[in-house]
DNA sequence: TCATTGATGTGAATCGTAATCATTACTATT
DNA sequence: AATAGTAATGATTACGATTCACATCAATGA
């Protein structure tokens, strides 16, 4: 997902175009990995030192709900990244040092037989963790 | 892993046998799902109202490091359960309502080809979430 | 341009967790 | 059983991440 498409989605849901949201999207569009909410905030502060954490968290949550961002919990923090391809379900390798990700195109749910009688499956999580080439 | 084996492990590492640790292990041994630190604390308070949260967190962390407990992050909390079978690698279905788990004996790493050149894989997470029969 | 409505900043609150340290409880030894 | 050494505990304090309430402000469409 790119910034333009994100704005389309936002407009569809009648969210307004604001400097803060522009900055958040601009920042995350240029990163290729998961980024902690606090780091997004650091960036916003450059142009807008008075930006509040609440604004950051509110918008990140909104964007994730709209499918603009992907979300994961990494060592007790919420981290976000541009939803790389909303149309194609996939998973990620995540570097535990810098947060960079790589696609894992296959989904384990398609490859293993789960025997869970009576349960209502709502979702799943599959992530591989490690160090990317630059972080070793 | 049962309580006796847990005590063996603790003794091997010269951890002492205390009322609090007995209560923690007793409690978790009878549960069949992940339990939040706070809930473990609630139980300990019955016999020992003055127990400190630090004692709970310290011991849960210790037990997890020793492989006595398994640990996962579920809605922003750390949750623990008896390590069901340390010898056999496997995964879990987790009920998002009550925390109960069911084994998933297969591991996706054995069933999908990951193409991650140059990365150093340190671990992976595969969990299926949903509602167990009792929670629907 | 104006009015509407949503977005923002402020500051404090909450939540889960960790650090410090003096006191207390185990455990092994005498 | 009394002791000594050491680990565990509870009290307090603090922390980082996130959320809340609410007054103010700004983007948008009419
Ligand atoms: Mn991807
Ligand atoms: Mn299991
Ligand atoms: Zn990296
Ligand atoms: Zn359940």
C-alpha cells in the first residue's frame, strides 16, 4: 500500500487530511520494516515538536483498523508498518534488531492440517524472527 | 511438565522451595491454558494476601527462563502456562476469551520452504487464535 | 467565508512491569 | 536443635507505554 492509496481509503471513510497524518504516512512509507509508535513520534516531532502521543497512537490505531497499516507486538511494544499488499495474505520475517521485514509468501494454514474440533478460528500469527544481513 | 519435574529443575539450579513458588506451580499445573501474571497473583493472595507483585513477576520470569513455563504475549499482557512437553516442539491454538489452549502438533517450519538468504533465524511464532467450544 | 465536525494538545491517569533494599525464610551444617 | 550463609520476599518507588477527558483548533464542504 502506498501513500496515495492510503489517502483514498481515508477519504472513503471521511477522515480529514492533516499534517500529522501526512507525516505519519510519509514516514512509514519510506521504512521497510516494523516501527514502534514511539519512533513514529520522534519523526513527527521534527516538524511539529508539540505533537502529542495521543495523536500518534490514535492515528496509528485508526490506520491499522482501516487496513492501511499492519500491526504486531514485538517485545512488549506495538509496531506498525505499511500494509504491503492487502490483497495477498502472507507473513513476515522480522529482524529483532532493526525491525526490517521480508515477505514469506506462504501461509502455514494452507500447508498443515489443523484438527481443532468445535473451535471457531478467528485468526493466526506466523512470524519468523532473527537477524537480517545488516544486523549480524 | 508436572510440578515434581519443575521442582527437580529448580533444585538443579539451587532455587529454594518456598510457599509462593509452590502456590504458583500448583495453580498453573491445574490450568489448561495461558494465564496472566495478575491472575496468578489473585490466586496467591488467597493464602498470602500480602504477596507482592514483584515476587510473582520474578518467579514467573525465572520459571520461564528455566523452561518450566511457556510464555506468550496476549492482548498486551504476558501470559504463562506449564510447558506442556519440552521435548517435543509444537504450537498452540489459544482461546482469546479464556486462554485455554490446544496442541498443534505440527510446526510450519517443517512444512514450508522459507527463502531467506543471509538472515540468521533465531525463532518463530505460530499461534492460532479463536474461541474454544465453551466460549462461543 | 462560515459553520460543522472531526482532529489535536495538554496533562494526568492507568496499566503492566522492573529496580532497590532491608527483612525474613530456606537449607545445609554443626 | 541451633546456627550461619544465602536466597526469597515485601515495601516502596519508579518506569515506559498507552489511554483518558476535555477544551481548543483546523480541514472541509456548503
Ligand atoms: Mn509483506
Ligand atoms: Mn502444548
Ligand atoms: Zn536488521
Ligand atoms: Zn475459551
